[in-house]
C-alpha cells in the first residue's frame, strides 16, 4: 500500500539511529543481565559453600569441646560411681553391736567366747575386685590421678565364733540358736574338741557363720 | 539487527487525527490477515480549541493521560496532513527521468512541484508516488507537498505531549489504505473514497489502491449546516441536529443504485441517460421524509455540485485509464453519517455508494471493530489508515 512520510529525511534517519541505539542498548543490557545471572549464581554458591565450611568448622570445634566435656563427665561419673559403691558397701555393713548381742544371746549358759572375728579380716586387694560396669574413661586432662586408687570398702563375708563349752552338746545348741536368729544364711560347726585345762575339762568349739 | 516483538503482541502506532471539531485516535492489532481495531476513541472539541498542530499546543499533561486512560499502548503516533495543509499535483514526467537515480528524480520532482504548487510559500517537504501505467498520455506520478514549518510544529507539539511521531502521512493515502483493508479493490475498476469533512469534502480516486487523483470536491458538513440554518431560520446547533437525525430525502424520485459487483460503463455516470438501471426502492411521502425533503432543498445546490465534481473526477480518471471501469465510492469522514446521502449520491452517479459500516459484514473485509450508531466507523477512516502498517 502506498505510504509517504513528510517527516524530513534527516529526522527520520536520526530517529532510526536513535531507535537502533535503544534497541542495541536494550539488547546489550539483556545480554549483560543474562551473562550476569550465571556469574551471580556461581558467586552465591561460592558464598554458600564458604558459609557452610565456616559452619562445619564451628561444628567441629563444638564437637571437640563436647567430646572433652564428655571425657571430663566420664571421669566425674566414674568417681561418682566409686563413691556410690562405697556408700552401698557401707550400707551393707552390719552393726556389730547387734551381731555381738545376737551371738551372746545364742550362747548357751556356762559357755564363753574365746574369739569373735570376721573373715576376711581386711578388704581384698584391688586386683581381686570385679571390673566396673562402665568402661574406664580415656585419659583426659581433667582426670584425677588417685581416681583409680579409690576402691570401695568390702563387708565381711563370714563370722568366726570361737569359745569353750562345759558340755559337748553346747556347741550344737549354739549353732541351732544362731540359725534361729535368721541373720545368717549358713551356720557351720567347724570344730568341737575336748581340752583339759587347769580349771577342768572343756570343749573348744569353732563356729563359722555366713551371711 | 532489529528486535521485533512477536506479531500477536505487537500493536500498531496510534493513528491520531485532530480534526476541526473532533479528535480521533485508533490503534490496531494484527491477527493473521485481519486487523483488529483494539482501541477507537473520539471526542469532540470546539473549533477554537488549540490543536496539536498549533505551537501553543493542547494541554500537555492531559493529552497523553487521555490516551493512556483510553487504553492505548505506547507513545508512537502517526499523524496525517489533509488538504489544504498538503497540496497534490499530478505530474506527467518523462519516463527517462523517473528511471534515473532516485536522488536526481527527487530533485527534478521537487523543482517541478515548487513551480506548480500555489498554496505553500517557503520550504516544503515533497513526496511523490508512481501511478499505474496507461496507454494514453496521462500523469504518471502524483506529488504531494506539505509545508516544512507545519510539519516541524506537529513534531514539536507531539514531542511536548510526550509522544513520538513516527510518521506524518497524507490523509488521502491513509484513507485509501483504509478502503483497501475494508474492501479490496476489484480488478479493472476505479474506486473512489469521498472524505466528507467538516469544512471541506475531498475525493480520492484510486486504481489498484494507488491514489491517482486527490482533490477537493465541494463543501463540508459545516457549509451544509449553515445552508440549513439560513434556509430554515434556525440556529446552527439545531440545524446540525436536524441534519444528523433526518438527513436528506429526495421525494418522488426513483433511487437508481447499481448493485454491488455490477460492471459500470463510463456512460452510466450520467444519471439522466440511463433509466434502465435497476430500481431498488421508491421513496414514499411521510412527515419525516417531508422534513428530509426540506433539508434536501436547502442543501440541494451544494450536494449537486458535489455529485457533479465527483462525476467529473471519475470521468477524468476514466479518460486517463480507458481500459478501466467505474467502481464503487466509499463514504468516509464525519459527514458520511448524513442519512440518505449515500442514496442520493448513488442515484446521482449511478455507481454503488458504500458506507464503511456496510463493508464490515463483507467476507473480504479484513478489519474487525465494534462501533455504535453514535460512534460510526466512517469518522475513523483516517486514523485507522494511519495505524495500518502493511
């Protein structure tokens, strides 16, 4: 279709050039934007990786600190367990006045005691004790040096009663009386022998009581 | 390298026409072979109001906002220059001259045009286009001259209004493009486009969609209103209302309008000589038609002169192109809505006279738009033609 444009040629050329310049400007801006996108994306990823690495280092430091705390707490735990064992052992100890009273009550008339002792007389050495339930903590800086030396006190397992009786039946009567107290799980007459002393003839007995 | 928006999203430049009484704007959208008039706006203003062609300019703030509010996209506008701001001269140039270097041809045409034009003093912008070849001595180019100062003023004003003027076209070419899209030209026919403006009526005669003759053919709507006002002793406003509502009626006259598509010989332009032309209807007398008849009596002389000038123009073009036949006449412009005018012209000329509205329903019409009775398509011919970007 026929068309004319009365706008002077110079103006049209200028407008065309201006339009092209704008088009190129827009195109370059768009291309620049498109080119910037992957760069910015890469940069953002790098920043993200850097942040994550920093976070990882922080976590590792925290982990190390937590491990140290755990080791220290393990030592404390061991110490507390030892104290707990000792407390339990002490709680298991009998009241010797009560034991002696029962033995005296159970002793027949005219009999007398020569000795009263426990077996073992002292706690067993550490090597004989069973291993603790928790594993021994690794050597840490806060571990006390005498922690391993603290052993709980052991209660006596047996009671040995030795004495003299004027009659042979009296040791057996003593055993029966001790059994009747229900304080011991087992009462055994180990020995009952006749001895002649300056005061007369007596029976020396040796009774073993087990809790 | 050019970057183009996909066609379906692209909108045309805004066609702007700041006429004597009406401001019109149009923007089109391409859908395959069709053109969709996505935006059509018109608003009337008083003739004294400043126009974009004036250096003082319209209200700068409101103008662009008005376009934006009306839903127009972009800032690119195309403007038109109409007669008498642009002067057309038929040129009969030696073929040797037209075949030489375009710059030399332009210079030669400029020399010839400056010699022939009468209206413009000072610097002028001159454009021309080739006319279809003929086997008789006839003009082979049509030149158009427009004053440089008025073009510069238009450009400055549009710039001040925040718009970018991409083209200042001839209104005649815009209207011929509008006619082409509305209804493709029939082969071997001479088509006319009659622009009934406010002050002046202009005829564009086209061959194969190329304007071969552009000329003022008579009075515009304002003169007709004044004639009615003088004849009926009414105010101009009342006369305008009467004119628009009742139009003209030729009582007792058979309407002799050739059916569309029929071949019309040159002699048929004479309304007296051919009583054998098909009679489509007979106008009956009634109060309404009598008022129309009264109005017609008031403007009879002007309309007869108009018909006579159109006939003369057709005859001239047909004499230049003897192998062609007279085709249809399309009425555009604000005055095209005058009721029964197309019947009168059809009767007087004996050729199909069409209104743009009628062509919209045609299968070959490549324009789609929605218009109303109060906002007919006729007035948008120039702005739609400006917005067409084929």
